[in-house]
């Protein structure tokens, strides 16, 4: 996730999905996998960028979740994913002391492809780490950007089904809407 994208059309779908899964009783633990904004080569006025970034504060999301929410502000880099996910699972345990949780992971483009995985991807090992810390009925939601294949949502689910089974989770049908046709959200529920 890059702050420059906060509040775009995908957020309408993203947070509708998370609200549907969290309902009234689940607290949300948000791992935005935050990365630095990418304005390379653009002639943007720093004052203008700073102005809009001031209003892009994840704390406003708390209004959407009656059971509460917590989030990491750490920058995510694949080479430091062990530390990032250690802090995330610590945060999960803290929130689990008071509530059941839904964890939402928001990589730039989704789950790692077979080739060329980078900072913009979530890897399978980190999905596994998060799911190990879920209790029965708790959920992990993962952002997934479209691939260039037809029926990409179903293909993503088919590829992840074996992983879901080995983690003791059930993979739901992907959540997507016409508002943002190029993204879907994959939900793993702990058995």
C-alpha cells in the first residue's frame, strides 16, 4: 500500500469487504505493508504532496469498525519481512486479548507470483505466519490485483486452495465489485 493510493476507488471495495467480514464483533488488525510513495520523475510541488498526505491517516478507519481497529505504520520491505510480520503478530495477540480479529494485509499488487516476487508482493510464508496466530473463526483478508488472464479471481483461489488447506483455513469465494474491476479480496477463515 502506498499512501498516494489511500482513498481511491479501490478503497470503496476494499473497506466494504473488510466491514462485511468484521461485522460488529471482530476487531480489525490492518497490515498495510506500507511502502514509500512513487512520484519518480514527476515535478510535484512538495507542499501540495504534504498537504494531501496529511489527510491520508489510517486512524480515520476506526469509525468503520465498532469492535475497534489497530494498524502498523512500519514501511514494508521484503528483505525485512520477518521483522514486519513479528510486529504484526505481536499486534494481533494484543488485540486478541480483548476481541476476535480480522487481519487485513494490503500489499501493492497481492500474493507473490511464481516469478519475480518483490516488495509489492505478499509471500506465502508470511500468509502462513499470520494464519498460525488466528483462532478458530478468525479471518485473514488479502488484497489481490488482477492478472492478465480471464477469470483471474477464480484462478487465484484455485492456486491458493492447497495453501489454505495446509493452514487449517477455509478460503472463501473472492470478494470483488464492478467499482474496481482490477482487484479482489481473498479471505482465509481459521477452522
